[in-house]
């Protein structure tokens, strides 16, 4: 069983930055695709960013491209989401997730992910 724990959320002013962390159990990040999603009441759970097993492929949603960056520290078994130039529309609960069946793909489909963290709240004030 894979366990994922997010941290780093909080309240920030528009234009500011936050870095989310996701600590994974075992050696998850070394062999699987990992991703970040966010959930808002009006839009449901949406794809934000993903990185494949060896970091050779990354993918971002159009709304965060050039502002957010996904990365991993394999020694710490931790995944990160650096969020810059935050906007009020970025307010959401952010989740990290692991996809185990196609590690070579930076997967964006929420239904293809197998394990999820419990989420961390990000609130951007305008």
C-alpha cells in the first residue's frame, strides 16, 4: 500500500509563491509516474502537473504552465510543486497521486491514478 502525505499549503497573496511537498512511502517515486491535481467545488478534481518515472517527461495544464514546476527528490522520496505568480483561481485543495501501470507516461487523466494523498489547502487572496 502506497501512502502519500502532502504539506506546504496555506494562505498567500496573489502574486506570491508556495511550494507543496508530497512524501511517499517505500520507494514509490523511483519507479512510478507521479502527479499533482487540485479540487474546487465548482470544477471538481483537475490535472495540474505530472512527471514520469525517470523525469524525462513532464506535463502541465495550460492554466499553470510557465508558473508551476513539478520536481522530485528521490533520496527523500518526496515530490514537489513549486507554485509562482499565484492567482485567486489557483485556490483549491491540492492532491498528489501515483500512477503505477504506465510509468513512462506523464499521465494527466485523473482516473488512471492509483494512490492519492489526503490533500492540502491552498488559498490565494486577491
